[in-house]
């Protein structure tokens, strides 16, 4: 077979494209990420144009604070107070939504799609909750909705999952995908402090929001895990089925005991393929201290992906911040610029799998999840107590991996018993805990945390 050389006209066509009018972008919201996007696009415009084959220009910016927006963009873009003026402008090719939340952002994204605009968004909450509706609307209109910045900020994890790992049957993903909570956990471990103390300090330093609920309750991480789960397993986004626990109840004592047993506690977003369904959960998790992800400190993010062909891969970087997130937004702008003239059927599907090939594999209820556990029981220091506890675990077919006994620091006749188990079905563990809790020699609420070996 003879391969034909590339058509002579293709070079000429490339040159024509490079001379073409820049693609026109309208920005909705110019806060931290918006200003980063504007600045990086201006700073790196020549390099970006060489990659995209055409210039990318933010022509319009909508923000309620028009004075602040004008101070950022100067004469280089038209500033308006009403986002709908951007959507209504026929010259705008791509709308970048950086408003956040599920409210007006949803309406504006759907209106932009209806107006035939491609959309780039960093809004994980919107996509985790309304993604199915938004992607369906985009398919009907033949436009792209790109969202690299929605998960793990500057880390190109969406690109990796949707394209780089496309040969693989993904087995599981585990990620530190919320910088605020990772910062708090790192501080708790380093300084031996309790959650409340560190949260106040994090707020004072600007690492945590004034209202940190979405971060510390695990909701932000669950939004991101939901999106990754859909892309990894070819299922619709199902945030309502995610099991979500934050770090607010975590105690310094458990971080200390975990350390003594060779583990670190991280808030992980986990999604896993199982024979009977898919696990989707966010919770504080013991991870062996020797794993790379256990050593991700401060506000950094990291995601581990296990694929059947590639094995384990790890992605690390800044999960938030002005220019790291702008890096992801602009990568999407370049993708849209390269692909907007392509037949919609030949673009990468929103959720990596062809829409008609999405599966209805169920998300498993938390009681059906399989994991190992860390238990801390404060017990009366007397004969036979340990035998009763291990007896209950044996009755529920829960095998013990390690056991530690330590002074509880709360009087001579009380002691802390710390148990690590092997894998068990969560429902079994809940029943065993209820039975152990009812023992008169168990003196305080039992602490239970999940453990993942990530092997
Ligand atoms: N608030 C998030 C974090 C960043 O702390 O990682 C945006 O999702």
C-alpha cells in the first residue's frame, strides 16, 4: 500500500488559519480565575496562537463589578454588567463561565448553548449536579462544553482520563482533590492540633473561605469525584448517589495513632469498579505513609488512577489558584479553537464514552462498599475486654490486621484500643460496631475510619 503525502494545500490552509481573525471569547465573571485567564492569555498569546493555529481573544467580559473588571482588562475588552449581553453577541464564539454555583450559572450556560456558543467552565458543582442536562443540550446544538478546570485545578486530569488513558479499563481512582482540607490535615499532623484550631488559622491565612462548608464537609471533593467517576466508567454524573463525609469530626488523637501504625489520614475522593456496581465516596481515609499520595502536603492536589494496561499513574499539582486554574481554562479554549470546525461526531465525547454507550451500572450504597477499617475504642482496662471485642469482630467475619493498646490519657482504668482490620463489607462493620458499642466496658463512642492500601 502506498501512503499519499499530505496534500500540498494543507500547509497553505494552516497559514490561512494562522492569519484568521482570533476566536472571540466572552468571559462571565472575572474574579480570581477570570483575571488569571485574561492575564495568561495576554502574556502567552504568541505561544498559544502557535499551538491553536489561531489567536484567542477575550473580547467581552461580564461582571457585576464593572469597575473592577475594567481595572483588570483596561481597553483590551468590552466590559458589561449583564452576562446576557455576552451570550447575545453573535461575534462571540466561546462563553467561559466562571461564576460558580448551581443557580444563575446553570441558566446562563444553557442559554449560551441554546445560542450556539461553545462553553468552557470551571464549575464542578454545576456539572456534578446538572451535567447530564447540560451535555445533552450541548449535543443537540452540536457545541462543546469543556471543563478541565473543574477537577483538580491546573492538573490535566480530565485530559488524562478522557484521552491519555483511553485504552484502559479503569479500575479505580483515588484523589486528594480539595486543597483546603489537605492543608488543614497537613497542619493537624505537623502541629498535633485539633481541627477547629487549624481551620481558624487557615481562614486567617486565606487558605480557607469565610464559609468553608463545601470544602470541609467534603462536598467540593464529591463534585470532582462524581465527574471523574462518570468519565472513568462511562456512566452519567450522579452526585446524589455519592457518599460524602468531611473532616470536621477528625480528632488529633487518630492522626497520631494512624502515624504510629504507619498511615496518614487524607480526605480522598474514591471511585472504584466492582463486580456489582461502582463505589463513589469521599471521606477521611488512612493511607500507608509510604505511598506517594500520602506525602502530598499543604494545599496541593494529587490523583492516582489505576488502569488495567497502564498500571498505576499519579497526577500532582496545584488544585486551585488564579493562574494554575487559568492554565486548565486556556487548555480548553485551545481545544475548542482547534476542534470547533470539526464534525461534532468526531470530537471527544463530553464524558469520554459515546453518549449512547453510557452504562446504567449502579452506584453502590455505602453499606455495600468493601474496605478495611481503623477503629479506636476507649475501654475499661480490665480482664476479658479485648476478648469480647475480638469475639464480636470474628462473629462478623472481620479479620484483624493490627492491634495497638495505648494509655487514653483519661485516667488509669481506661485505655485506648486501636484496631486495623482487613477488607470487609461496610454493612458488616456497622453491625459489629453497634454490638461493640453496646458493651458496658466500651466507655466512649467508637471512632471508625476507612483505610485504603491503594496497592
Ligand atoms: N476550594 C477548592 C479547594 C478549590 O480547596 O481545593 C476549588 O474547587
